[in-house]
C-alpha cells in the first residue's frame, strides 16, 4: 500500500533505526497529550480570571497542579518496576479524563484546587505529568545509548510541536462564543471537552502497546532501584530542582498572565505568540543530538541554556510589547535544547533496572520545585506588573547552568552521548 510505505519511510527518517516497533506509539501519545497541554495551559489562566479569581488564586491553582503531578510522578516511579507499562499508562489516561470532566463540572476555588492537586492538568509548556517517568524509562530501553538524545528530541518535539498548535487553538473558544452568542465563561469551560476527548484518544493508543513491554524488568534489584547510582542521581536531582524552581516563575500560564497585565495582549494574540514559541522550542531540540555527539551532554545543556536565560531577563526590561515578545521568541530558540540532553544524561548514569526510579527521582524534585514558585510569581504580579518573575527565573536558571558545568563538566569532558554512563547494546 502506498500510504503504508510512505508512513514507514517517514518513521525511518524521523526515528533512529534502533527504535523498537512500539516507540512510535509512545511518540504519538506524547503528541496528543502535548496538544491538550498546550491548549489548556493558555485557556486555564484566561478561564480562571474570567471566573473572577485573582492572580494570587490563579497562582495557587497552578501550584496545586504541579504539586499533584509531583506526588503522582513519584508514586509511579517507585512502583513502575512492579507493574506493566501498559497498565500504568492506561490508569493515567483514566485520571486525565476525570480531571477534564472535573474542570467542566465545578467552578468554586477550593473544588478546583482539589481537582488540580489530584488530577493531571499541566499548566506548563513542558511535560511534568505522571506519564513522564514511565515513558522516558521505556524509550531508554528501546533504543541504543548513542541514539537516545535524538529519540528524546523527537519525543519532545512531538509534544512541543503539538503543544504549539494546542496553544494556537486555545483562541477558538472565545471566537466561537462570539459566533454562537454564548457567554465567554461558558465557552471557556466547554473547551475542557477537548482535554477529555484527547485523554480517551491516548487511552486507545496505549491499548495497542504490546503487553510484554514494561518500564523495567522485575528483578531482585528492583526493591532498591537506586542502589548503585543513588549519589549521582540525587546530586542531579538537586541541580534540576534549582532549574525547575526558577522555571516555575515563568510557566506558560503565568507568562500569558504577565503579557496580559503588563501589555494588555488579548487571548488571541497570546495564543499566536505561544504557538510561535512552541514551534521554535520544539524544532531547536533536533540540534541536541548532533551537539551532544560533538561536545558532550553537559556542555550541550549549559551552552544553549545560558543565552535563553539572558533573553528571559531582557524581556522584563523591554520598552514595548513587541520587543518583549521578540525576546521571548529568541529565548525559545535556545531554551529547550538542553531537555533531550538532560533526559539522556539521567538514563546514561544508571543501570536499566534503575531507569524508571531515576526518571522519577529526578523529575519529582523538579515538579516540587516548580510547584513552589508560581504562587510567589502570582503574588509579585499582583503587587506589580513589572517582570520580576522573569528576572528571578533567568538569574536562577543561569546559576543552575554554572553549577552544573562546574560539578559535571570535567567528568563529562569527552564527546558522545554517554559521557557519565554505560553503553548499552541495541534493543531487540
């Protein structure tokens, strides 16, 4: 069939040759979730503001979503070695469906706070959800170590690219409200139907995963999944927490709020802005693999992250909305190139049996740290519309870059992708 042949050729061009046959399904699921996250991350702040919530309350709900994601991610990572991958992911899809229904059904602050904490809603442009550690560990076991940065770049690209279109589509509810003569708040509330439909679609995709594939093999080592690599993983987790805590000041929902408060940008304009931001961030990740092969994982992370932080700080001092948006767009060219390198680094420093736990332990502190700061950012924006959250985030993230280079730069001075770790055989 010509269509099947074209699809197979596209897969060979995009994915590494060492990838197993189930890898495209995980990438597809990531893309679907990315669209949902991009859509909701823009709609969320506008919807909550329309309900009458203050910036402080919006920040509190965003914090609740991140705290809940942290708890779910930790729990999933610690038990992933005992459960089938397919079972864990299907359960997460059910929770995602319930979360979307909850945000449609209730409007009270405390009720929404509870749903935010126990649900899967993601207010960030990135992926901080319960799906993350299991997917990362799975992908690491189904591709060779040298191909991991490229595969993670494709995985992240799928989510970010779809997230950009989700952000662009987030302006549709208000347009439909005007066309159909529906109250604005009702149109925004109804937009969570998109989240529910996508959750069901992801469920269908994960049902097609082969049952024998699990995140890690169940072995006696699984009772202490970080027995061999505990020190290195904990040190990386601490550094990643500094980065994520700084990022919490500028999660996408709060950047939308800042642009609205400081420059009066409409939801339609901000949707277009973050569509462009998502595209630039997504495609820039494709450079991570070649860079990592040439200069190593850590240097790839640091030397691309520092320019992004500089333009984030400059955006706070921009004299006009156009310049502020321009700084955010330039930042997007560099801000996500470190992500596939970071993911590959974590998988490189642990044994296969430790991957799910390592992904969880390094991602949970990130989620906790990022959950601690949106509330403060909301308080700052309530006190003044000046871009203090952007300045704090940029300086904090630059500090992380310099410390990471000082601690791991020499240990990762060689070229290639497994600077600190082992070389695994090609998956079967």
